[in-house]
């Protein structure tokens, strides 16, 4: 009730906008953080969140204090920068740096999703589902022809992949 006064204590109040609800919510959360001696913007972001959701929440909090790109150009440039750094780490055969740079790429692309208004966790779930559906179609098509994917070369696999993509996009249209 304390976090949602617009719902529970609305008697006689004028309706408020979504932006006002969010502003009140953040003010209430800030009061709670102060009482818990959590002064940092990131202090109460739950560790138990899935990684993509937590990254998006951390970046939203950082943006709330002004640490954010002003437009998409900066975000795209950061993603490209991180990919370049990953390439360097791969060329250097530095496994620890490769892992760090992969993490930075994930973080940068989650930030891109946030800027685009896309829920990163939901987007990846959908992408996983599309991948699985396409791959299963590839397996079924190969089996229908008396083949197995592990017996086919990359060119054959790519043709099957493109066919599965077209087949699913036609079915979803």
C-alpha cells in the first residue's frame, strides 16, 4: 500500500499520469534505500534477477543519475567498440580477456535493448525459441531425406537453416 498510494489512497485525488506514478514510485524507493543506508543508485538491485534483467535494471538505474548515452548513436558505437575489443582479445589468445569482453558485449547489447524499449530477457527467450524451432525443422528435413545433420557440410546446413527460416516466417505470416 505504501508503494502504490495511487491505487490504495486515491479517494478524492485527481487521476495521475503514468509518469507521475513512476516518479512517486522512485521517490518512495529512494526513501526506503535511505532508511536501509543504501545510498548508491545500484544498492538494491536484486542479485537473484536473471543476468539480462539485472543488467537492464542496473543500466536503467545508472541512467537515472545521468550516466547514459544521449542517443542511439552512442549505444551502437559502444557495441561496435566492445566487438573490436573482443576481436583483439581473441587474436591475443587471452581467454580471460575474451570472457570479459563477451560480458561487455552482453552488457552493451542489453543497454541497446533498453534504449530501444525492448525487454532483453524476453527478446532472448523469443530468439531461443525461434532457434530451437528452426533447428528442429532442419533435423526433420534431414531425417526425411535419410540424412543426419552431423553428416552434412556447413554449406548444406546453411541451406537447411535458410529453408527453415523461410518456412517459419511463411507459417507466421
